[in-house]
C-alpha cells in the first residue's frame, strides 16, 4: 500500500493485511481524550509509560486518521507483531511532526511579518 508522506501517513501490517496510519488532529484529540491527558507535554510523558490497552487505543485512532474504520475490539483480536506496530505508531507521529523537505520556513506565520 502506498502512503502519502506529505500527509504524514505511515504503513502498518496487521494480521497479514496492509493499513495506513495517520496522525490527524481528530486522531490526536481522540488519543488525548482516551489517555486522559490535557496537554501535549502530558501526552508525551504518558506515551513513555504505555500499556497494551493504550496501544490499542492509539492504533485505532491512527487507523481512523488513515481512513480505516476498525474497532478496538477487532484490533485486540488480530494477531499483530508488537515491534512492527510500535515502530509504525512512532513513524506516524514523526511523519506528522516533521515538515517535508523543502518546506523549511517558506511561509510567514500570521502576525510574524
């Protein structure tokens, strides 16, 4: 499956099937709410101490961001390679938070002329 790096998509295999993860604003809000955190700093600290249920919640949110409608229950029942899933989640966050090449500071921020 092809992923759109500019959009911040990351590929992942789940039970032999290819999916796309994407950290959208909606997925980020879902993750914050599900992990009961109130700031990105608190989220960063919480991500350092994940439980299996947290991984399912994050994976489900990123899959929805990537356009897939998969429930947490379905994910919990699928055989997955934990190492690959954790790397794909990490990759999705990195892709969303790292600007694409050539987009360094070509636009001015509002109020920063």
